[in-house]
C-alpha cells in the first residue's frame, strides 16, 4: 500500500498538471498577452506547474525505491498498536492512510457517507470537510469496519462515535471559533462522562493527552520520526502518533477516532 500511495500521488500530479496546462493555454489563447509586462504576469502562473512537477518527480523516485521492497500488510488490529503513522492519500475525496512505522499497512479513515451536494465542494477543495456534515469509518486492511464517526456543527463541532455493531460509544466536542491558536475539545463516553481534555497546537499539531489519573493516552510531536524508518517513508514530514496500549477497546476506539478526525482536519486545511 505504501508503494501504491506514492504511485497515486504521481498519477494525481499528472492529472492536475494536464488540467492546469490546458487552463493556462486556454487563458493565453483568449486573452493573449501583448507586452513584456503581461507575459511576465502570465509566467507567474507557471509556478504551480513547477510545484506539480516537483511532486511528480519526488513521488516517482519514492515509488522506484520501494516498488521491489516486500512490505506486506499489518497482522495487528489498529486497536492493538501503540503507535500509528498517518498519511494523507492522493485522492479526490479526503482519505487518511494508517501504517505501522515498519511500513505495514493497517487501514484507512475514509468517507462512509456524504450528501450528494457535498461532493462538488469536496472535490473543489478538501478543506470543506472541516465544515460539512459527513460520516467517516476506519476500515482495516482486510476490509473490516472497526469503528465509525459522524461530524456535524459549524461554530461548535460535534463528533459522535460508534463501534462496528453501530453501538453508540461516545462523543467529542470542539468549539471551533475558540480554536485559533490552541485546539481545545473534550472527549466523553456514552454516558456523558468526560474522559479526556483535548488540547493541542493548531500551528504544529503537537499534543500530549493525559487523563485525570495521569495516564498518558496519546502523544504527537510534529517533525519527530524514527530515522531508521525514513528509508520507507520518504516524505519530509511524516506524522507518527504514540497511543496507549493499556486502554479498553471502547476507549481505544474513541481515542483513535479523535486522532483520525483531528488529522483529517489537519491534512485538509
């Protein structure tokens, strides 16, 4: 899956490059520049072309390095892991891939239900995912549904969580208009008892979540990644989150659900 991710990035780069070139050529044909100044202004439009070419080249190099490497799928459930590597997938609709640090694919957070009128907005700009009423699910590498989450709200984000049997297991509240510099929210169980205060930097994404019993549930530091695994993960920015392996299945689902939701927000700004 790691190889496929880089291959999809390359293909998406070619698609967007072709679309952008067609748009620029159409613009030049309709409004042909008449002087050096106008041609200079048009040349600035070429900067995104350079950016896309760099993405294509980097993705191609990463794919070539890994195409013959046997990585395989994770044999563990995400609920058993003490860490997870999160990568935004190259797709028209938001999708968050999850790996072990060894590169083994665990599963993905992906859209489960979207109203038909939301599709054009999400395809145009994936950041709309942070405002639209959507449903996500974590699907394992075997296609098994592990848990689900449903987002709603504008000024106040409310995320409800369900297990694989569709049983309600808890909810998360985040006041978006107060989350400019610091992300602040609260995680509750199905009975309304607060389990965790969610706090983190909106600039770097860094967080350390500790409950009232001083037990650390999760930890993330932007830019920190084990160097020995950068031979597999070739991006400059690789996100790895440490998670507690001493939680009940329900609490682990809620924790991973919040992490998945926040990183979907973070990677689709």
